[in-house]
C-alpha cells in the first residue's frame, strides 16, 4: 500500500505536512514561489505589520557552531565546526502591507493548490491597535491567503503590547484572537512564545478566543556569547546587544517539551510544531506528540535560502519511515507517543519500590492529598 503524504490541517488540504515558517526564507514572493517549486506543502509569510520597521545596523542573523576539538561555542567560522543554533534579532518584515497584498494574490494565482499562510502582527493597547489586526487579516484573506498566523511571539519587541509581550498574557491573547476571528473567513493559527512558565495557560487563552491551531515554538530569548579575546559580544552594534532569539538544533528538545505540554492538555486540538527541524527524524518527534504539520526555518536558511535539500530529505524520510512501519497516512502515527510523557514517579524504579514524587516523606502530604489541594 503506497504511503500518502497528503494531509488536512485546520480544514486545509496540504500535499505534505511540511511548511516553511515565517522568517527570511519567506520574506519575498520570489522566495515563496521557489519554495513551492522545491516541494514545500505550504509557507507562512514573513510577519506583516502596519508599523514602520527598521532593523539594526549590521547582521540580523548568525549561526553558533561547536567544533569537534574544543568545547567552545562560537559564531566565528571554523573548519570542522557543526551547527548548534541560529541567533537573530531581526524584526518582522520591513515591507509594507501594500507591498505584500499584490504579491499574495500573484502567489496564489500561480500556486492555487499550495497553502499560503499570512503571518500578521499588530499591537493590542487600544481599539485602534486591535482594529489593525482586522485590517491585516482582511487584506491578506481577500488576496487568497489560506490562513492567518497571529505572531504573538516575536521576542524582540520594546512595546509592551506587541509580539511575545502579548504572548505572555492569556487575556490579551484571547482578545486578539477573538478580534481576528470576528473578521476571518479562513483558519486562524496562533503562534505562541515559548518564553512563559506554562504554555498551556496561554494556549487556553488562544483557544478561548477561537484559535483553530497553536503554533510553537518561536525562537527562545537568548544572548550571543562573548569573544574571550576582544571581550565583545560576538554580535553587537557599537558594543551593545539586545535580547535575540535562538533557533535551530539547540532548541529541538526545548520545543518538544513545550509541544508535549500542549498536545497533552488539548489532545483534540490542532498543533503545528517548529524548532530545530532539519530532517524527518526531527519532524517525526513532533508528529508522534500529536502535531498535524511542522515548520522549518534555520535549516532552510542554510540550504539555498529556501531549503530544497531539506524538503527532499523530509519527503524521502517520511516515505521510508511510513513504509518501514506500515503506516499509510500521518493519522496512523500522529500522537502515538503523546501519553508516554508521565510524572516522574510513574517511571519504573529498579528495586520495585514505590516512589511518590517526594510526597510521602516525613512532613509531606501524600500525593493524593497534595493533588486535591
Ligand atoms: C532570522 C529569523 C527571522 C525570523 N522572523 C520571524 C518572523 O518574522 N515571524 C515569526 O513568527 N517568526 C520568525 N522567526 C522564527 C521562526 O519562524 C521559527 O519559529 C524559529 O526560528 C524556530 O525554528 P527553527 O529552529 O527551524 O529555526 C524568525 C527566525 C529567524 C532565525
């Protein structure tokens, strides 16, 4: 029986479950069309906003590498070094909505069967700011965008009512999602920040607002390392640095932990997994936890800007894995390992003694009593 890569996610038919995430690979119509030619099932545009965007004076992204012969992590290029992560402090698209609108239309006309998701972002501090979300959503869907992804997760915002600062406030998440849902004729995905204590709380806010799917993770807040010789941050402007976002291989296990929390809390909802994916063995983790699609950024940036080889290896890996296990569609294995993540005390001990997670030592309540409190 031939394995099928085609899948449906939030009601959208995709020829495969692989998307380019909102980032430099999707910053222009030419990139997006090249990505579709390379076989990606969908793309999420670089985030589109209404406020003016000016990036820092210098590189916006660099890659941290570890070398085989030294424990040092560095952004300096060295032979025999392997990728550890990407670090960026790039803002959202510096192109205006007017620039994007005709391009969204042209992309959809040329690739009607591919899924084009418009990533959008506005503030949330006033009715006018909330109306901006509606303006963005309406403009993109009118040109044929198949879904909108709410950027509630950009980690480099000064404004307290934007990006990951919205994503840290469950009520604001609900309000923004609801405002967009009021005008949306297409599915609304909410991209949450991983930078909170319990992402389930923020996801609940998004679902209460009507979100059709949760997307996780955006990059993790981080700083570039200091060069021990110059005593400067390896990325800086005039010696100064600001918090940026970590992506790539280093965040795969971190992002999986966030996703496991999400899919366990909401087993019947839709999730798109991002973080550290470069081949199918990585993507498989997200599917086994319950994701219906996955998205890729860092690996694609390093592969001809839009990831043609990454795409090929995702497809080949998925077909081979499905054939090996006798799976016909993604639904045959989606969520298979979701319930294998359990409290520590449920992991078997070698001497068959019970362990109650530290509860029943002298002075502590029994596990059941503590759970009831
Ligand atoms: C240079 C750069 C720019 C990014 N810009 C955006 C953006 O505009 N909107 C967004 O939602 N995420 C943005 N991201 C986050 C990515 O979409 C993705 O969530 C993150 O990089 C983790 O995926 P990865 O491990 O495959 O890189 C950006 C990431 C990078 C590296």
